[in-house]
C-alpha cells in the first residue's frame, strides 16, 4: 500500500467537508473493495474516511409501501431482517448469498452501490425495483444512478445515506456465482409492480448492470417463466473472460431470468 491518513469521521457533514476539500480522499464503508484495491496499489487515496462509526447510517425501516435501508447496513442484516423478508423476500435472498459469511457481516449496501462493481448483486435489485438512492445532497432514481462499469451519478463530495425500495407485488433474484469469489457471473432480478415488469441483469454487461427491455415486455404480457422462452439476449455487449464467454453469459441470462420469475411466484 501507499501511505495515507486514516480518520474515523464523526458525522456525514464532516465527511462531506473533507471530501470537498481533498479530491484524493476516499470513503470506506466495509472495505471489501477498497482494501484489496489499495493492497494491489491500484488506488492511492490521500485519506481514508471510515464511516463505520456513523450509527445514523445503519438500520432498516418500513413506512407504508417503502423499505428504507441505511447505507452502512450490512448484507447480513438485510438478509436477516424480518421487515425485508416480509416485504421483499427476494432482496433478503439476494443479500444472503453475497460472498461468504465474513463478507456479509462486513460489506454494506451503500459501499456496494457506491463502487458499482459490474458483478455486484445489489445494483440489479436497485434497478429492477426502481429504488431511490438517497444521498447527502439529493434523491437519485435508480434509472439515473448507474452510469456504467464502476461509474455512478455520485459527485466527489456526495455520500449515500440510504436506499428506498418500493415494495413490489412480486420479485425474484437468481444468480450463477463464480465458485471462488461468489460474484455473479450472471444475476437477474425481476420485479412486478404498479408500473409493470422490470428486469435487471448484473455480471454480464460490459457496462455493468442493465435493464432487459425485451424480457420486461414479455413479462408485462404474461408473468410466467414460459413467457421468456422466445426471448434472446444478444452477446454483443456482454463480457467474455476466462470464466465464461459472452455467448454462454447470454444463455445464462435466460436461464437465470426464468428461475427468478419462478422464485417470485
């Protein structure tokens, strides 16, 4: 690692102020991505601002048909939450299958979304459920938040505070995990709500998470796994690496989508 200054911030405004003053400072939530990247000397932040002491960013609440999850809430807490299990069981299922147990007890939803890894699970849930990312400055709809691989709408001095998930009529998530990392080689989250069907795919796209409009149209007409049988996914914009070819990932998108719809019921 390169030398850096470590600070455990006392409040969100304190963190925002430091970020505004120092363009090389980085936030640390669970550290699941930042620490490995620093160890490999792929990042050289001047300061690390540890958010782990900010209890106001932790917690899960329900108000009407909206589940709000604090940015520093861990994957394990989401997976175990009675509120989430009752309202959006697919979200609890997703959280309970991120990485391994150690990762789930350290990693956070806010850290995952801020990093926007193209193989992360949470971005598919946020996009498919039409969630809202609440920051220290504003409210960002899911369709405006993701800007491509590792890129988001967040500004340098902007911090995710919470995520608001509207409760869907039905939802399901299935992924084909890399056997070593448990990252999604392909993950598909499907949701049926007041605005119709939404389908988001993670792990497959060269630009990160994306909505699958053809599947959304098919499910909008008939919510069943069979309605997706004739839908094909183009391999042109999909990842191809040592783990899977673009063509194989295109096939997996269809398989995982049908399984997700079946799980949703």
